[in-house]
């Protein structure tokens, strides 16, 4: 198995009522080096997560006793447990995903999924929680981009970006703290197939709303007449 599918000394709790799927997931994750614990219902999962220390939790949404949404919210709100949580569900609706994130989930994987992808997402969450960076990750301040999992986080909170915004951010983080001209961004995004409208302005607005607006410090800066840069700037005197 690839070395990047695991991290050292990582213990994961799986809460899943589908026995066959649970056995498959546990066998695979054990084979790549994770220590596994298991609960078949929400109340058992709540007990284990509250009384043991885990590096990550894999949480199915449809559970007997207490569903995954309620369990996630209870762990975050009542138990103050910050362990990274990946939600598993067969529901691929945006409202369901947003609900999961609002309840405190860090990531969301729709069934059916590939086991190596689950392992990669676990590694990304655990390394982030530990303050480690995996090979290929980019970081500016508290903003982290992982090309392997196509994920972006700030202050350990997952940020949802469109594919174009993700590509813009990747260029800005790669070049940080250097200035990136509008022409350079447009060339990397579209080459010679430039869109008719001012698409870059729209995408940059959406990117700034996602990575800066919810946080105290802005990272994306416009240099009038020159371009853009992503950097941690000292506070103004």
C-alpha cells in the first residue's frame, strides 16, 4: 500500500450499522496501519467517543438509537470533543452536506466510496489535527490546501470551493507571498480560451468570501493595477 495512506499511531472509531460494510472498512484501514474501534449504533458510538481518545471518527448518518447528525452535534456541543469526523451517507444532496458541516462534521463521503479515498481523507484530517503537513500540501498562515484530497481548510474548518476557485487558490498559494498578475492567473486558468465576461473578478470575489470573510484576518490581497497575492500581512499601525 502507498505510504501516504496512513499516519503513525492513529486510532479511528467507525460507527456504522451495516455489518458487512463495517467489516470491509475495518479490514482495509487495519491493513494500511490504522488501529480500529467499532460501534454498531449511535448510542454505543457516543459512549466510545466520549470515553476514549481517537484521532478520527468515521460516522454513518443513518444509525439506530441516535442518528449520525445528532451524534455529531452532541459530541461537538455537549461533549466539546474536537476529534475530526468524516460523515458517511448515501444521500448526495447539498442540503444534507451543509447540515452535516453545520453539526460539526469535518468531511463528507458519499456511498459508495473507494476505500483508498477514505484512507487519504483520514490521513489529511489527522495530519491537520496534529499540525502536520503531508507531501504536496500548501499552507499560508492557517489556510491549508491538500491537492491529494482536493480539500481546503482554515483553522481546521473545511472550506467548500468550486473547481475554478480551487485552481486560483492553488496558484496563489504556490506563489505566496509573491504577487500574481491577472494575466498569469488567466493564462493558468484558461490559456488561450479566455471567457468573454470578467470571470476572474467573479471567481476571486467568491474565493475571498470563502477563505477570508468568516475569519478575522484577510489573506487574499488585491494590489491595485498589479495583481493579487495570498499572504499573512502585519497589522496596520
